[in-house]
C-alpha cells in the first residue's frame, strides 16, 4: 500500500432531466479508489445519462442531488474542469472533428489534464516528450502510429473509435473513468484486446472504473467489486461480481419482475425515446 | 499622426495586436486630400511618367467619376474626398534593408519580413503607403531573365513589355474600383518569368498601410511565359485608426501555354479598412492558375479572384478562406470563366463568422458557348460560431454548353454542441476547443499553404478566436 491519496467519487440522490423529461430519479453510487464497478441494466434505464451527467453534458440538467469528487462539488465545475479534476468518460459514439489531428488534440488534452492550472496560451508538453509517450502507448494498444495523424474520429470504424477512446484513457490517466459500452461493435479479438488494455491501464494507474456493458468479456478481464443494476432511472440492486454473472446468464427478467414500478418507468422512457 | 485610442477601443482591437502598431514617419510627399484631375496629374508628375500612362490615368478618372457605386455586395460608406490618394514615404527604394529609413525598416522587422526573406523567399518587395520601399531578387533568377520589380519602375525600365499587358486583363472600365485604381495607382509588383524558368521558392510582396485616412492602390502585373512557373505571395496589414482607410488593388496575371502560377494572399487588415480588390488571371493552353486567398480583418472586403480559361486544357483553381468578426463583412468568392473546350475549374471556399461577423460567398461559374467538355466543381462550406453571426451564399452559374460537368456543394454548419462537449470533456478550454474546430474546418486549405504561411494562418485564426467565447 502506498501513501498516495485515496480518491472517492460519491453520487447522492442524483436526479437528471433531459429537456423536461426526468431520466434519473435518485441515483446513489459511491466509488472508492481504484475500484471497478459494473453498471448494468436494459436499454433506456439511464446508464449513459448517469455518465454524461457526471461529465457535465449541457443537455443533461441535474435537478437534485450531488456529485462529489474527493469532497469537491463536481456539479459546480465546467466539463473541462471535471476532466482536469480527474474524471473521464469513454463515449459510446464519440463525435468526429474533421481537420483536427488526433495527436494535436491529445497533446492539448494531456497537457491540460496534467497541468490543471495551465493558462491558455502557456506551453504544451514538449513535442518530443509527448510523441514518445504517445508512441509507446499506441504500441502497447497495438495501434498503427499513422493513427495519430488522422482526424479525430473522422471516418473511423466502430472499432477504431473505441480504441481511440481507450488511447485517450491511457494518456489522461483519470482518477475515475466511465466506460460506456467500450466493448460494443467490436469483434471477439478486438473485445479481448480492449479488455486487456483497460485492465492493464486501470491496474497500473489505480483508476476507478465504472463499466457500462452488455457483454461479459470486459468484466472477465476487469472483475467488478460491485455490480449495480439500473432500471427506470434508479439503481434497483447492488451486488458483487456474481450479480453481473447472473445477468449475463439469465438476462433481466428477474429484475423486471422484482421491481414493477421501475420497469413501468423504463418502458415509458423507452417509448418516448423511440418516439423522438 | 497616431490617434489616441480609448481603453475599450484597445480591447476591441486587441485581436490584431501584432499588426496594430503605428510608425511615426515624416514622408517626403503627401498629395492633398481627395481626388480630382489635379491630384492624378500630380501623381503622374512625381512619377515622371510617359504620356500614355498619364492619359490612361485621366481616362480612368472619368470612368470612376461616372460609375455609380456597386449596388450589391457590402455597404460602402466612404467619402472619396476624405482620403489621401498618394503618400511617398521615402526618396528611394532600398536594395538592402540598410538602405531603408530606420522607422520603416523597423515596421517590416516587426512584421518579420527580413527574417522570412533570409529563410525561404526568392525575392521580396515591401510597399509602405504608396511606394515600394525595398526590393530584392535572388541573383541567379535575374541572370535567367526573371523580372521582379515594382510596377512604377517597370513603366520606366520595361515599357514595351509592360504596355503590352497593362490593363488588358482588367481594363479601367471593368468596375468603379478598377477605374479608381487605374487613375491613382502606385506601387505593386511587376513580374516576368521567361519561357521554361521555374522559380522554386516564393516571391513575396508585403503591403503596409501606416497613415490614417490613407488609400493604397497598388497595381500588380504578372506574366508567366510558356512552360514557366512561379509562386507569388502577398501579405497585407494596417494599424487601427478611428477613420476608415481604403485598399483598392488591381492584380492582372497572364499565364501562358503550359505555365503555372500560384498567387497566395494572406491579409489581416485592421477592421476599419475597406478592401475592394479586383484580381483576374488569363490562363492559356494547358496552363494552370491557382488563387489561394485568405481574408481576415477589414471592415468590408469585396474580392472575387477570377480565372478566365482562354484555351483548351487550361485549369483554374481558387481556394478561399474568409473570417469575419464583429463589425466585419467579408463578401468574398471567386469567378471561373470557361472560354475554351476541355478546361477545368475548381472553387473551394470556406468561411467562418463569429461575434456578429458576416461572411458571404459570391461566386460565378460561366461556361461560354463552345467550351465543350469543360468541368467545374464548387464546394463552399460556412461555419457560424454564434447566433449573432451570419453567412450567405450567392452562387451564379451560367452554362452555355450541354456536354459539361458542373458540380456545386454548399454547407452551413454551426459548431456542434457535441463537438464542443467532447473537447471540453478532455480538458480543453472553450476557446481552445473552438479554435481547434475552426482550424480543423480550414485545414483542407491551410495544408495547401507553404509551411511558414500555414503556421501564420493558424496563428492568425488563434488571435481571432482568443476571447471570442464568453
């Protein structure tokens, strides 16, 4: 055990609306230093919403509750301050930014996250130092160096997008990372590689991981200390690794039956989603 | 001469900081304010011109006086009698920077011109107010017969060559501002590249307006003879004053058979400058003419570089970037005229509007009868950074043949909330993020620039973007 500070992400009674529609209705979740949590649940239950609210997406309005990172009020922070404070989300469908090279984008991001007090216009991480580190991390992720010269997510295949998100995770070394279906859209080999990479990065950096997934591979390599099941905008059950295994094996029927009110809300939200 | 600026004005002009300095100069001659026959005659006298040029000027003055102001484009609120049309800053042109008066040399030092010249240019002209005050050309190029001089000197030293082409591509009657330039023109570059000569490094001219209420009317004429090639680059800046100044240039380019010319402009005018410029090239058989045009700053820019493809196989390409901010209107675009069969034209235009700025793309594609099998493609993309800003597209297409390929794509986008959030969520500040998105937007054009200019372009965009997001 080292004497490094122990980090904690604490979410209490979080209510989040999109437009006028309430999505999250009182989520409680506390993550300790370096812990891995699985966040599971059927489509439309609010898993991505939780992640986006933690990162401060402007379309997701927190109407009640709190998010504290090491005791600091995250809700008072802009998204970039949250990133600099040590929060990260690997997005399910990251947006393309044409004309902006991965390397250029990552050099700004890495500099800002490592030097949270950096004023605009101050020097970036020296090019040589940055290139070396980027190259090392890309080799580790078995990515072609050519990748750094491509435009951010522009024309990326599904697998490339996910690997680009993992590369950012590796470079930014957050205290807590939310991985939103980082294993979806990948073939079996790619899922294994992604899972191993995340385990490696998370393990080395003692990162807290909140893993949103529908598959078991990612959790095999990153066995969760806790599994949370979300339904209708709330966490209805929390267990250990065995809960994730049960859901992979048997699906959500037991959960849906056990929590009829939450299930009804979940159906409602799904219907609204498809109506949009 | 420098006018005091208030703190709020200083804030407003902070964006063009690097260029916003004024040089105290005495000047050797300043014509009276306003325009009339007397002023035009005076300019011709000072330059000791041949009669044909004096007549050319006086005829042009008549045309200028008769022509109404253009009714399209932007609002021009200029009092033509409240402008100085001619200001001679020094008695002679320097062949080395040491020959240039200190205060003027200092201006160009600050703009980085002598340094750039040492590093990567084959020749330089520097114009301060009305006159070219410095000129150089690599020795091996002059041995090959390349001419690179200011246009006034060319009238004296190469009268036959100059007269053969002068005013043939853009006659004074072309438009009101071409007529004005023809009447009071001074300075500008004259380039002749002999048959088969390739100039590897760019030739550069730098145009600096320093005085208040000044009009700068340079006149550039480039002749690229058969099989030859040249890349000409011009930069333009001016400091901020409280009253408007006018820049109204005429640029004529002749690209002969199998020759190639690229003309790159990066202008960053202060936002009280009216920039009303006529640029046109004639491209002959299998010749290529490219305009790369970066328009930042100015109060109003109206500029539509044109290529007339005169003979089969000619190519015309125009890449244009316009960036408009508060109080600025960029009415920029391009014209391609296919006057012969198998000619190919392309326009790529990118505009960015922020803080209430207005950018317009105005373009003409014309295929004359007989220009069979010609191809033309236009892509224009606009990026709008906030709800106060505006973008318009005015494409004019006239096609006189059936068997031609004409393409036109236009897009208008706003910086997406998702793109912004993505970059912010990785720790970038709002202005870093929007600068990055904007630089990404113009990247397809910037990568066409020589490296040094690409760096400068990105830096200019950054200056424009700083503090732009609340």
